[in-house]
C-alpha cells in the first residue's frame, strides 16, 4: 500500500511540475510530456504492486455442507392438504 501512496505522490508532483513548466515556457508539449512520463511511472508501479497485493489476499474456502432440499411443489401442496385434513378431523377448522 505504501508503494501506491508513493506512486500517487510522485504523479501529483509531476502534474504540478508540468503545469509550472507549461506556465513558464508557454508551451503545452512540455506539460504533455511530463504527464505522459508520470502516467507511465504509475503503470510500472501498479504492475509491480499487483503481485504483492495478490499475495496478501487470503483464500476463502466455502463450508462443506449439503445443498438444501426444498422438495417439489406437489410435496408442499400435499403436506398442506394433510395438515388441513388433520385439523378438520380434530375439530379445528381454520380459514
């Protein structure tokens, strides 16, 4: 993470320098060159930092549990009918 912070600081410094050079010389090509070099520097730093970031990420293993079985719609309807018929036989009728 420190590498990325340092790269961002260098990029910002380069952009400020590019703006100062452009203001002092009056040419836009100096600004473009400095910003292009700073952008390439950022890319190089990111490419070097990516393997380090990847090494810091811990692997996550999912728990080994069987999938839940919800049954079929016919099973759910049959269970509801059985429950209602059991209530009707017991004298408790609910609507």
